[in-house]
């Protein structure tokens, strides 16, 4: 691990009291403290630009699609080094914007022309931070950058079987670290292919990295349609019942977080078993339903929560009209009792009533490029970042209002995929070349 000279790395205290009761001021993982893209924070920035209300910006050593994880005075990001292609784990001091420590966590060239292997987002509980890469490298560090443990999932459990670069992020919930590998049943391009490669979900002990359980997740999808780049989503019902929601392979399932056992399943949106419908958006739950966004401008399905066994179409609360409400890549946002669904290709944001799927408003954003990052929200505002670095701030609620449009992109920014992280009154915007901290420090 590389320590950055002249910088003091402090020790962060505090106890983890459960992922869903985390301090809203932290953004501990990909979709934030509540696993739905939102935070309960207030006093967030609404007026900013490259030259206004920027606390600091940091030039990054390489590109990556990971959303920053933020805990107290630490910001964690990944990058694939521009020259060496090393996969880097990076810790940034939140106050100064300087790198406190970084480590070569793995290596390997990007898997395809659109992505790097530094796509999964880091996750932290304030004591340990976990970095994961498409290479299969999974490393746990303490807050000072000391390795606690490491393992390579591909070496342990077999090479991944994906056409595109693997990008699922790890998730911390109830003292378990979850990883999802939803892959095709053969490896593209290999001679004498191994057949019947399983898709599966893993639960690891976050203290040691040892496997607690491995649950195969069978499906009837074909070829690329077996591949999913979604991230599992924990959900706690009002009665305390907990589930791990998983989407991909032409179906959506709910699992027991303690054992991995499948509790229920619904599918399919692909009855003809088309073979090129890979899936990207993660499931998001709220208002009594969980959303499954089908690919290629297909429908969004609102599935009733609380089911058991194999669900029927009567368990569908609503289904959007194809191409009208859709998301091929961006994960929807659940915030203040509404879903916000971003059609990144057509650059349309739609506000939806959860129980019925009724459109409250749907508006096209004046964006010069497509969106691949997922929207995030807090303080009554929705934050969106497009492929070339334009930031949109929208007002949440029953009426569409654009509060701000500003550009953080550089000339080389063509494929920005990182969502905007929100923490303690600040925004963390990661482009291909820089990390920006927006807003006044409040911690």
C-alpha cells in the first residue's frame, strides 16, 4: 500500500448499529444509506459550477465508474491507472481533497471499449472499507489503509462468464457482505467451453472474507440475457421482515439475507427468451412495490412486495407501456414517496406514483449526451450526471422544475457513469478525470 507523505491519517471511531439505521450524513455504498438513491439530508447545494461553490477538486490517476463512498472525513473511490492499468483503491481526505492513501488492489486491462475493471463501487461501515473489481479482486482495508484481508472471487469460484465487463457492486447489510454474480452458463469466445456455469449470490463474513453461504440462482434466460450488471438491494418490511432483492436472468427474486434461500420469484418479461437482453438497473423498493426495469426500452414492472413462492401476473401492481416509462441502464430513485425513473437514452425523467404506476410528470432534459449514472436525491432535490459531465438539479415533488444545469466535464469526458454521492451537506461528483467536492464542509 502506498502512503502519501506528509499527511496524517486519523482514526475514525463509532459503532455500526445496522445498515438501515446509519447516520444519514454518510453515503456508505452505491445507492446510499437507504439503498434507494436518497438521503434525508437538508441544506444541500443548488447553486454551483466549476468556478462556484467548489470546496476542492482532485485530479484522478485514471478512470473508473464507481460512485464514491463517503464516511465522516474519508472519501473512497476506485480508478484504473491511465498508464499502468493497475486497479487502485484510493482514500481522499474530505477536508483538503488530498489523497491520504492508495493501494494497488489488482491489475488488468478494461474488459471492453466502454468500461474499465474499476466499475464496482466501494462500501464502508466506518471501520472497514471494501473495494471490489471486475478482476475478481476483493480487498478489505481499515481506515488507515492497512489490509485486513483479501481474496479473488474468480480464483476461488471460477472465472466470470460475461460478454461485457462485470460491474456489480458489493453491499453491506446486517453484518454480511453480499456479492452477486449473475452470468451466462458458458464463457464467450472460449474453445471447449465449460457448460452449465451457475449464477449465484455470495454472503461473506466482513471481518474475514470467508464465505458464509453461496446460493445458486437458476434461471431460464439464454446467452447474454443471463448477464446482469445490477447490484442486490436489501429491503426491510414494516414488520421487520428482511429480504435481499435480486434482478437479472429474465426474472426478479427475493432472498433470505441470512441463508440465501429464495423466498419468491417473478418472471418473465422475456417470454420469447431473446438472447441479448442483458440487464443493468438494480431493483429499488418503496410504496409497497419493487421495480424491475427491463432492457432495450422495455417496460418497468412494479411487483407487489411480500409475496411467497412463484408469483403470477396477478402479483404485478402495474406495468408501464413499453418505451413510455423505461430505463435501460440507470437505476430508478425512490424519494419522498415517489419513484423517479431516468430514461438515459431519450434523456427523459419521469415521476411515478408507486402503487399504480401513474405518471405524475415526465419531462425531457436539455442534455447534450446520454445518461448512464443513476439519479440521487436529498433536501427536496434530484441530482443527475450525464455521460459528458453535465449536472442537472431538479426539484422533487408533484411538479417538474429544473433548478440548475451546469457542466463539470472536460474534453476527454465521454463515458461518465458514476452517480453523485451526497454527504453532510456536500456533493461528490466524479468525472473521468476529476473528483469534485461541492458545498460547505459541515462535519
